[in-house]
C-alpha cells in the first residue's frame, strides 16, 4: 500500500492543473471598426434625432451584423473541417452530442437542487442516502437458503487429483509479470481515475524496475487479504437513466469511480476466475451478458424468433420481462461468496474476493461538492471490473430452477439483470400455456428471493402474441405476489420495442426519428460544403445513426416497405454529404460513394451474429434453438449460413491456467523502421539482417508467406533454408491474406515439431495482422487460437520459439524464397490443408455472398468503381464529377442536343463539352 501511495503522491506532484477560460475571443479588426462606427452613428442619431442619421446608423448596423454572421460561419466551418484531423477526432463526439441535445443540461442532477432550493452539498448527501441506505433494502438470507440454490451449478469440484491440484495452485499462486503485462496492455488508454488520481497511463508508463515493484505490491495485497483504504472507497457519479425525469432522486444510476490499481488487480483476478468457469462450464448458454463472444443479439434473436415462429404457426406466445429491484446494489455479499465457494475457489483468491466486498464505502460527487462517506453493506459497485462477473455467478443457477414437468417448456434468457421468460403453444391450450409461465415466474421469484433479490411487480411487463389480437383482453394475466401483470400492447426489451402484432411499426418509427435527428446534426457539421469532408460526415452518421438501425432490426421480420423507407433515409444522407442531387440514380449513387443499402448491411450483420455464435464455446444450444425456428427472420438465414459454413468447429485443447502461461515472444517492429513506405529498402534490409543475426542469433530460421489470387483462392508456404526444408499447401476455401499467413505459420510449427534437432527457432512473417491475432491467444479468432496453442505446445517438446515481423520484398533471401513458394503453391498438384476450414473465413465469404445482391452490377461482380479523392478536389469539383459519373448531370453538348441549351461549349476552355472532354481533355480538370 505504501507503493500505491507513493505513485499517487508522484502523480499529484508531477501534475500541473490550469483552468482555461470558457471563451477566448479572437478579435476581428474589421468588426471592431464597424462596431466603433456604429456607436458613433448611434450617438449622432440620438443627439440630432434626424431620419438621415438613423438611416446611416441602420446601414452600418446591417453591415456589422453581416460581418459578425460571416465570422461565425467561418469559425464554425474551421471547427468542423478540423474534426477530420486524426489528432482532433475525439472532439467530434461532444460536438455531435451538443447538436443532438442542444437544451440538455450539462449536469441534469442539479435540477433536483434547483427544484428543492438546496445546495450541491445537501444534494450529494441526499443522493448518498439513496445509493447507500442505512439499512439494506434486500431481505436478509441465511446460509442454508443460499446453499440450497447454488448446488444447481455444474459440479465444479474436480474429481481428478491433477486438476484439483491445478485449481488449488491457481487460487494461491502469486500473480506473475506476464499476467500484469497482459492486463496493462489490454486496458483502455483513456479512463477516469479513482479517488487516488492514478490513471492507467501512469501504470503503463512505469519502467521494468518500477513495474516489478508494482507487482510485488499487488502480491503483498493478495497474500495478506487486506486491501488498501483507497481501493475500498468509490467516488460515485450520478448518471441520469434514459427517459427518466431529472428531478427524481431514483432516476439516477450510481457509477463508481474506483482506484485504477485496484481495477488492475481485479482484472488479474478476473482472468483466473474466467479460466475456472470456462474449464467447469459454470455459466449456462442462456446467460448472454458480459461474457466473451456473447451479446444482446443472442437474447433478442431467441425471444423475437420464438414470437415470430409462433405467429407464423398460428400459435400463442407469452413473454414476461422481469424487473429486479436495484439488482447490482442490493445483492447480498453472502450470496456472492456462496456462489464463489460453489465454484471451487479457495485460499488467497477467496480471501481477496471477500476483502473486495467487505468494508466498502462511497462518496457522491455533485459538481464541486462531495458527500460524507457512506458504508456499503450490499451489492457490487457499478463500474468495477469484477462486478459483472460476480453478479452473473450469483444468477447462474437460475436456469436450473425452472420447472421441468410442465406441459409447455418455458425458456429463459438473461442479460445482466434483464430476465426474460417466454413460452409458446397452441391457441386451444392457452390456459395451460399461461399456467406454465405462471409456475416458471413463481420459481424464478423464489430463487431471487432466496439470494436476497426481489422482483418489482409494478415494472414487470407482459406481452401476449396471438393470431387474434383481442385475446389479450380476455386472457387471465399472470400474477406476482398476488399482483396481476396486465398484457401490454408493446414492451421494450434490451432497447427493442416489441408490439403484440409483430408489425414493428413502433420500433421502425422510433429508429427513423433518431436517424433524422442525427441527419440534422450531420448537416450542421457539413457547414454548406465548407465544413467536414463528406467521408468523415458519413462515418459519423454511420456510427451514430445506422448503428441504431443495425442494432436489433436485422433480427426482426421487417416488411420490405419498412426497409425501403430506411434505405431511402440512408440514400438521402448519402446525397447530402456528397453533394449529389436528390434524383441521382440509386445504384450509381451507392457505387460511387462506396456505400451499401441499409437493408443489405442489416442482412450481413444478422449473419455475422450467427457466425459469432458459431465461434462461441457455448453457442451451440442457442444456435440449435434458432435453427428450430425456420419461419422467423433469424431462422430463415440458416440456409445461406449453412451453405457457406459447412464445417464443424475445431475442438481446441484447454489452455493452461493464466499464471502458468508465458506469452509468445513476438516482435512487431524493427528498430529504426517506422514504416516501409518512408524507409529506404536498403535500410530495412540492414535492420532486418541485424535483427536476425544478432537479436535472434542461434535460432533456426523459418520463413513463411502466403499468396491470394484475385478470385480469393489462397495458398501458403514455409521454408527453412538452414535445414533445406520447405512445405506448401492450398486452402480449401476462399480466404483473406491474414488467414493464409496464419496457415503458413502453422506449417512452420509442423516443421519444427517434425525436426527434433531444433531446440530454438525463429519464425519470420511479413503479416503484422497475423501476429496481432496470435498475441491475443485464447481471445483470438479460432484459427489464430489454434495456431497459438500449437506454438505454445512446442515448449512442452523443449523448443523455444520466437516470432518476428519483417517487411516483404526488401531483398531478404528467405522471405523471397517463401514468397516464390507461396505463388507456386496454387498448382493443383499441391495438397490441400486441413488447418483452415470454412468457419475460419466465414465473415469474408458471407460478405462476398451478400455483395452479390448490391444494386450496382459492378459492385455485385466484385469490381466496384474507383472512388474520387477528397484531398485534391474541392467539394464543388468533386460533387460535379460525382454527378457526372452517376448520370445526374448532363454535359453541355448533351443538354444542347436534347434540351436546346444555348451553347454546347465548355465554360472553362471553349471546347465542345462532352463526357470524354470533361474527364480527359479539359485543362481546368487536368490536374485531377
């Protein structure tokens, strides 16, 4: 703890704080002179009160206003045009938020202080009482009650003595340098510090000696089981919940800013806990939140697909969305510790989690005021690294509590504290279907009561999807604690509005209103052609508007007319950003701007969700459930998906525990070579030779390379000049260059494994992207994970392997030989590899399949037109050329011949203005 205090003191002493004024005016001499002349004219007019003097004043005032308006426009244009600068792109988001919400207060929580007439400090005290009540809101639970629930977890107590010893060693082993480096490299570069003022950048910038001291301090905390006081104190910032009134105390979500060193240690502990849950299969597939390769789309697809299939089959479907009262804040610590113990965690790791939950306190910060500390006796802090995992662990047995003997199986999906129960059945058995849902609700409520949580009947929503809409008026509602939950005409689940007829008009209308607001803000930053470039404005629109379109709508069965309306909105923004007329041709507009229709992109996103689920370790049950819904939107996509992804996923052996895993030595750079483009080839070759002959001396050299043809057929090769070995292979499916490079590295691993005389090896490749994927290890794509595991397994054979990036085509003999072998490997006589399958190139092949439906024939054929540059053309010139290329504007000769224009001549050079003249011969455009 003394070392952490030393870091905080050094940070405070090395930090200089300055307050920048709210506005720093840049005076304009012309405007100052005009204002002085206006004041003189005003004084003369007031003194004489003659009409001609007032006329002079009014004219000067008009000139002054025009000059001020011109300055404001120029200033705004300068700000907008600077947003495309990579160093200032972060400024675009607050500017866009200000344009979208011009009247939103910066600190909405102060509305409570204004309404009640209290100070900021008194408001912070009120919020502290709400966020940390004196007595726990959740009911107390006994250890016997908790123990009756958590045996429902999969048996995590290992029976194998070796595995049991491995788990015990993981719980008590000290953290290693590799674990610390892995966490520091993966954490976000920009994040808010905690009460001690230490940031992630400070820890990341420590040198090797200081980083070793940091690791020693972490291990002292881990061994003692006692956390520093600064780690147990959180600064809470109230954040207004979406759609809630700002004057209500309960409308704010407490976001905790905790100590960054504490978060770093939480991340290392979390990595170990995730390894345990992955090895034991603790989490059920129905838990979708805060887990690798899982997302809200899994829950939405399961719920919406079931409802759509039921409506298609003329069946009834019931949906129940449960609202858990203050789930993160009211979960008892005893329930969390019981869940962790059921996982098999013991020793130091268990004591650390107990210390993480115990003796916590918070202070609420409102403006410049901070409340007095409040003790926290329940819940997990929202904003810490361990909180989502511990909450998921406490709720993991919920799926096992559902009744199994009912006539109709009730399914559940869980995303954090959002729990959805749904069931379907024939309309003639609606009463029995409703009884099954009632039994499931009572079982879930009993489980949540047993771990100290409670469902709010007032906020729980129910939806009945029936072929006859009037049935919701006569069907008896389900009840919770004796309170009936009425059937609603529409509900909101994970940001998606679901109506009882599944027409999706409400959700489409809401999304289109949001996109129109973003369209207005984008029009503002374009500044009538003098602001941000067209490509940057479109990127902003895609990020802030189309992301809402593609969030859940691709998983819903929208009608063609609804997608047509969304496509029209998208094309309107395209034309606005690129300066095209409103009536430009659809296919040419999309092709020349490099855009896809929103409906086509939505279909690709839905297929990407299936591909992600196919890669998830526990995604098979969800995929099987979706396959059983062939008439739903998601179920209808499996025909295309199965035609492209025809292979089953490879089974990867389990990774060793985090503390036993040493990362691969990977060199991504060459000393003195920042980029291949700006460095002479001879200098690059010299640095590469120095790297191979000095830093990697004594290692057997393996060179790998790949080749991808225009039809995307791929081949890979590896050569070892010192051993006179070489190997080639062809990929079965079309693949990207990165995939082919990974196959080449896998060939090198096979050669090393087959060469027992090699004890130290160096693999050289010219693909940085392949090396970056290998560095992710267990978080990499499947092919990269298999290759990384293969390289790790070579250490068990006593071979030390290092990987190094070298630029291609700079005169390195081994690299050139590997390149020639890769090009020659396209020969049909070269054997096919089983290392890469269709799942490894699924995303690229899905995209190639979808692009065939593009409205433009050139883009659909895989040969899109070359885009016009933005840097060498003015906006007016680029818009004119785009209009010509899309056929929206006719040249003068065509206008003169077909419409009787006055002159067929070019206004720049006087020659006949034809399309060929404009693109090839006009001197005004010859430089472009």
